[in-house]
C-alpha cells in the first residue's frame, strides 16, 4: 500500500469512528471555509495540494507565518480552526479535524488500545500526554523513549530532567504545562518515527492541542517542528521564532536529547525558554 492509500484508509477509519459514513468528492478548486470570523485569518489549502508541494501536512489548513521565516510553515489548524463543511473525500480535513468541545479524555478513549501503526507491536504503554488540560503552554516532543514507555508518561527520562530544569529556569511548574509527543508509542531503538507512523498518530496530537487551546505550542526538535509547523529547515536556523498557529503561536527549539549529546547547545534551549517566558508574560 502506498502512502496516499494508507493515509486515505486512516482518514476513512477515523471518520467512521466518528459516525460519518458518507463522503463526496469535491472539485479541487473548492476549499473549506472557516466557520466563524475568528478563524478567518487562517488560510486554507487542500491536503492534496500540500501533499503535492511535498509538505505532508496532515490537514487542509495552512496558518500564515507572520514572523519572517525562510519558508512559510504548513500546519494543521492547531487552535480554533473549526470547519463548516462536511468532509469531501479527497480534500477532506485530516482526522485531526478539530471537534468543538472535545476533551482529552474523549480523545484518549478514541485512541483506545491503538493499533493504527506498527509501533503498537513493540510498546509497553501508550504515552498519551501529561499535564494541565487547560495549559497555556504545550510541549510536543518526538516520541517516547524507554523510560517513557515503561511508565506511560512523557519526558520522564534524562531528556525529561533537562526539560524540567529549563522549566525551573523560567519559573514555570511542570504541572501547569501539557507535554505530549508526535507519536504515542516508542519507536524501536528510539529511531525517528516514520512518515506512516506520524500520519497515523499526529491526528490525535492535533486534537489534543485543539482541546487544550494553549497560547503557545513549543516544538522540541525536528520531527515535532515538521509535524506541527511543516517546517523542514534546520532547527538551529529557525529556533526561537514565533509562528502563527491558528489562534495560538508556535515556536521550535532544539530537542533536550540533542542538548544532552551536545552540551554546548544548551544556550539555545535556555534562550528559547526565556522567549517562552517573555511571550507568556504578555497578553
Ligand atoms: N523524547 C521525546 O521526544 N519524548 C519523550 O517523551 C521523551 C524523550
């Protein structure tokens, strides 16, 4: 099965689970419109078009980068990107379609004992996410490591300790933020999650972000940045910039595990966390 077929299969399964059984094919030039005035600043692009551009965006909507960036990010409608129309089959919003008022518990129940990708076979625990369901700040990592798989909680190993230290630095308590990952099951040998795995899992991440409605999403490392913002450029180049992300903002920084391997780069992480603190200090 090629990637598009797999993605289509995942979408159909997702919509079926929501009780949506009927689909129609919409002409490619007609795109979804935002439901309300609040979501108007979000520009929309079909998933197929994004796919053609090679952005692999899991959603139809493309928040505009107001921050000058080397390339415009392509991203899912993180927050307040609600859709008016029923899904067309080929330009349908991805399974990440935000559902008004969905709770994290409902998303977790929907995830269930997930076997949507091959990572299920090797996991001990699904690592759904942890923290304040109404957090202003959401961290998105790459995927659980051995400690996280063992405990079923994100960022509890060495990288987690560094994350905790950075949070202390900016006087934010871990219990007040929400922490999750691009994939919820441990990739074997801590390898980078594969596209198919991210395609299967990231819809749940987008729904979590939509349910939480944070003010800021912090992407830790390249896979999170590519998944959330669609940015493929090196983190060391684009880190610390604020991007529009639906009605929220998003920022990318280096992964704590990268800093553990390259201790000199801790400065980047510190400076970006100070930017996070400064952003959250102002309404
Ligand atoms: N690295 C990640 O990306 N996520 C975790 O949860 C732990 C380590």
